[in-house]
C-alpha cells in the first residue's frame, strides 16, 4: 500500500529541505522532508485558508489539527502572543519538524506538538484550525471532526479548508446538521473555507 502523509512511513523525515512561506505579512523559513504533507512548500489549500482568515485576537488556547511541519501553528503562535497552540498530527516526522520550525521561529514555548492521543480531552480551544486529511474517507473525517468540535469553547470556532470537488458543500451541510452551524467565508482556487461554530 502506498504511504500517506497522515501515516508514519519508513521514509518520513528523510531528504530534508528548506522552504519559505509568507503568512500574514511575515516571512518564515521552514524545514520539510519526505513523507510529510506539502514538503515542497505551502500548499494551495492552506494558503487559501490563511489568506481568508485573520489571526484571532485575544485567544488563549488554539489548536492546529493536522499540523504537518507547522506553518499554521507557528504563524498562529507568532501572531497571537497570548496564546498557546496545540499542534496535533499522527505523523511523528511531521511533529518533529514542527517542533524544530517552532524553535527557529522563536515560538517553541507556545507551540506544543502532540499526537491526538496525547492531547488533554478536557482542553477547550478558542479556535481550531485545520486543513483536514479529506482523503482518509468520509466516515473517518466525520469521526475526526466530531472528536475536535466538542473541544471548542462556547464561543469558539473551527476554521477549515476543503476542496469543492472533495465534498466541501456537503460537509458544510453535514456540520450544520450535527448542531455545529457552519458558514462558508471564502472560496478560491477550487477550495472552500468553512467556519463551524460551537453548538
């Protein structure tokens, strides 16, 4: 079976290379590697998400689900100086790269890299950000979202980017039906930016 970036492949973390990304007018140098999502640089979907949403103000606790090598988590920590960011991924190589990149960006103390099972189920987040792994399948994606959405604070939101051709519109409808009112706040380059609100 082919290796996927949302699994731990034997080659994950090899062939390291440096890429750059400009997020909210700040330039970042980030290390990527084989077996990690978007190793050649910031992917289009994540770029659409970051261009469409401003960093939250006054947030105390944030989460990046599927953090990869860390561009979202690091930018959130950098632009939200009062917040701690849980950077969550199932790929251990990605978590190691995220940790290294957070240190290089000067936010290592506020970016906490974790596997999903290491997170505190009692933690409540002001905002959750995600470029979710749609290709894990609809059922697994629904289970993932129903794991994280209950961890929002009462006024919290989950911001995510989903390809239109990968079911973004039906996902928006499904989220609302699960009592997580969901709105589309942007659409660009074949992607939808969805914001789901705490129920």
